C-alpha cells in the first residue's frame, strides 16, 4: 500500500515538474515553437513521463532545442532539450542514454554527426510532451 502511494506521489510530482519547466519558456519562444509545430501538423498535448523506447521509429528536428519522435501508429512526442543542441538538424542518427526500456526526461539524446565525427554530441532531455495531429497550417 505504501509503495502505491509513493509511486502516485512521484507521478504527480513528475507531472508538476514537467509543467513547471514548460511554463519557464518565454511566451515569444513558446508561440514560435507552437507555430513551427502547427506548420508540421502538430499541436502540443499533455506532458508525459516516458515513452517505450522500443516503439520509437523515427525522428525529425524542429530547431536546436526540440525534436519530434514518432512512436508507432499515430503517436508523436515532442522532446525539449535543456540546451541548444547544435548538431540536431544535421545529425545522421540519434540514440538515447536510457538504461531501461523507456525514454524519460532524465535521459539524454546522443547525436551522430555527418561522417561519424567523434565524439557524439549528448543533449539532456528537459521534457517530453505528447503531440496531437491537426490539419497543417496553409501558407498565407
């Protein structure tokens, strides 16, 4: 019984921390990110604690701090990184530092630069949000 309460408390605390991190983004940056996502046909949903890493089957960079992961049939997630990750738009491959079968905000993204120039860039994850598909915004 105590274990269940501890896990429930940890889940609530984790969700609150993710929301607090998202709230720290300046409004102009948040609006710009939302616009870039809308152009790609996505809208931010709820914060999540983790993604099963065996389901991740694709990725696309949004900017130096954000990437979209696809994880199975119609499941998309936005990873926000703690710092600018300069090699994100040119990376050939990405990997994760997770030691369990789930990608969490306590993990990092590892990027393999074009040509495999060592060492790989490591970018810590700040938050994970579920994305919802919406009709793509048409250019004006």
